[in-house]
C-alpha cells in the first residue's frame, strides 16, 4: 500500500473520535469532539475532508449529509506513526525510545509487569 501522509495533531484528534463513533457526520464528530475541546464546525469539516484526502477515512452521501467512516484501523496508524518517529528521531533504533519512555516518563508496577510478560514471550 502507498504511504499515507502523516496526521496533524488536530487531524489525529478527529480521527480518534471517528474511530470511536465508527461512522459519523460532521455534526456528530463536532459534538463528540466538544467533550475534548472547543472546535469550530468548519474546522472539524476541514479535518474530516483531509482524513479522506489522505486515505484515512471514506465518505459517502446519506441524503444531503456526508457520513465518514474510518478507512484505517487505529493500530495501523499507531504503528506507522511510531515507526516514523523511531526512524526520524532515533535512526531506526527502538531501544533509545524505550529507554526514554521508561526513564523519563516513568513506569508503574502494572506496566512493568506487563512489560516483563511481553519480554518473556
């Protein structure tokens, strides 16, 4: 598959809402996003159109209303975003990122237990 352009912070917020809703109009996304932060209706509309243009969402007309659905799963976007981050900041090496997350961001006991289980696999 061709590489998709990265998402901006605003586009990512709208994509998260769309993933949560599954299928939604601009109004529905705007209303759901209002719980997170105040955003103009036209800004949400612009972000949804960008998601469609960049290949992250599909849109179809339902009467006179444009309904958007996710085209890419969240897990795929997370993988692509983290891979790009590791390539750009750490020269493709994951260990410096892991070290940063553990040392600078901290890790609680539950996370540490899960991490040990992953490493044991």
